[in-house]
C-alpha cells in the first residue's frame, strides 16, 4: 500500500499551501522487483556506510532550488531483508508504467510515498546523513517556517469507508433506507498490522468493532474490514477509526502542520436515513386533453 504523505491535507484548517488531497491519495498494487538488501550485498557495503541515497530522473525547481529528486533511507532499513524494500520493475504483473516510475522505482513498505523514489537511476551509500532538499527541507512536520521539524517516515494508521447509499444531488449527503446496511472499507498502517477497526454512527460517542479480513500473503497491503449497520431514520455521522499492532489509534482531530503531512484523523461520512418514497403520476384518461408540443 502506497499513501501520499499529504493525503488528507485538504481537510485541515487553515489549508496548507500544496496539492489539495482529500482522502484519495492512496492505493495498493502487487509489486515485483529485486530486493534492495540483496542488491546492496552483491555490490558490497563499506564499513562506514550509514545511509543509502536514491536519485530519480525527475529534475525541477522547488522553492527556488534546482534539483534532482533525491531521498535517503537509513542503511538499517535499506539493507534489512525483513523490510522487503524493492527495486521494482513490474506492477500488477505488467511492466512498470511511466507514471509509476518506469523502468525502475523504489518500493519501501510502510513508508509514505515520498520515500518510493520513481524513475530510479542511482543508489549511493554515504557515511553521513543525507541533507538534500527533499530530506531536510521538504517532508518535515513543522508548525512554523523556522521550526526544523520532525521527518515524515512511517505511515500513520488510517481506515476509510466506502460511503453507503446514494448521494443527494445538491448537498452530496449520502442517503440510505432504514434497516441493515453493509459497511465496508480498508485500513492500513506502516507501524504494523491493523488489529482493530471501529465504526460509530454518532460521531464517536459509541463504537462497534468491525470484522477484519487480512491477506496473509501480502503483509504490507491494506486490510479489508466490514460490518453491518442498522440504520434508523435521521441524520447520522458515520465515523471509522483504526488501531495498529503498536497501539497507535487514529485521532478524532488532527494537529495542524505547515505541510499538511501525515494527516490521519478519522473519516466522517454524513448519512441521512429516510424511508423510501413512492412517486406516482396521475393516470391518463381518454378524456384528458393532449398537451400539444410537449415531449
């Protein structure tokens, strides 16, 4: 599962100045590649190596700085076979498409998307921490411009729900009928497996556990969840939250930061439960006058 570090930043107030992601900047694919740990072992690792620096072919200017896109990983992560870091060349059984970094990209399970360097063209081991723009300036959680901030790394737990029912045209509020309504979704975390997903119909006052469905063959993929909600007439505020194996729980409100990074506050879906209505038109009669010119 890959998630943009800015996923959900458009939910923050005031909105950070960057791409206005809502909740859709996430996806899951089946990746095929060469394990980075094996590649580094074959190339040889110097005794003083501390970090691996990855350079992509994309080149541009950000905040006045002309640069190649470069990110680094601690060698303890890059060279650890258990981390399953890949130099990937295929996605979902087909050659890596250009928009996903063809011919090679890095896939770093559990880390936000900025670490998954695309169009990979160079890997360099360094004895000192890398301090390039994308590492030391961008992708840091900070409250003020002068704050050095904390680096963005592992994905925070998040659960998303497929909005039930159908939308009202103007308000976009979801509409359901009274009775049993299936609720489904996905949950994920970079800190370990999802151990719990809870759903509330009243914005978080009372929670009900959902059923989890993990894929044991894909430990770095999101976890499916489902439950059944008994809807009764009225406006409801469906809320979902996830807990991971380290005990991290999604917050009800998200602390603000300048970049809008790692925003994982709970998803809320406003749902209106209303009884079904039957629309009937007047029956036509032989004596009714024809409406000329009306189609």
